[in-house]
């Protein structure tokens, strides 16, 4: 089982058409988790994801569909927002997604992160140390060819969906 965690970052728009078919093709049983911000920012995309997977997108522990999802074999956080990667590296667990990810780091579950972050966020002094910290904990970070990207550009087109899945391939079932 594979979790994909989506954030309120522009490349989330391409999850239904690019990432989900690719992950399914590679044999993954995919469950999608989302931040509350992503639901608020891209509600139509969350609906598309549910229609592609035939499953609810998870945004909280129990209330969505009445039972808790078991831990997966691996997790892809993509697109990962500046906000979510920064809080994860600080050990903050104040949302459903951050709570699951924080526990999964503690359990040693493989996690691959694909940031989709504009150059202004990336220039913040905390950004590079954040990535280094996550790498030092064993998380893999896959940076696309146009990352960090220019705001308003077409960087989502080159977002590294296949490379993110390659990074977890050894654990595919
Ligand atoms: C339309 C829109 C697009 C955004 N795109 C991005 C983005 O590509 N990357 C990013 O890091 N933040 C982006 N943001 C800002 C984040 O949504 C914001 O920091 C938010 O708090 C992230 O919440 P989350 O990490 O819980 O999803 C965007 C905001 C909006 C309104």
C-alpha cells in the first residue's frame, strides 16, 4: 500500500492525470491523504482524485469514512509545500497529515518528498537546512529540474512524478 500526501501547492492539479495512473500502473494500491489547505485551495482536484481512485481522500483520522487507515509500505509527499516540509522537519504534528508523517518517520516507513516550491520560499534561510535535516533522518528528497520554480510559470509540467516512484521502487509490492 502506498500513501500519496498532497499539499496546497500548484502541482496538485496534475495528481489525478499524471501521478495516480503511473502509480497504479506500477502495481501500487494507492490511498491519497490531503492537507486541509489543499481541499480549500483545490476542491475540484480533490473531487477528481476521488473519482480516479474510487476512494475518499483522507483529511482526518476517523470522521471521513469511519475507520482509520493502516500504515502503508511507503509514502510519497508530492507536491510538498514549503509549509508542510518545514513543519515536518521541526517535528510539528498539528494536522492529520503531519501527525501521520511524524509517526511514520518514527516507525521507519520509507518516505519520499517532492517539493513544489517557488524561488521566494526557497530563498528563506530555513529551506536548505530543512531539506538537509529530512535527508539526515533517512527521508529521500526528489527535486524536479525546474525546482525551485518561478511563480506563475509552467513548472508543474516537469514535476518528477516518475522519479518519485523510482525512489520507492525497492519497496513496491
Ligand atoms: C493558489 C495557491 C497556490 C499555491 N501554491 C503553492 C506552491 O506551489 N508551493 C507552496 O509551497 N505553497 C503554495 N501556496 C501556499 C500554500 O498553500 C500555503 O503555504 C499553505 O499554508 C500550505 O498548506 P499545507 O502545507 O497544509 O498544504 C499556494 C497557495 C495558493 C492559494
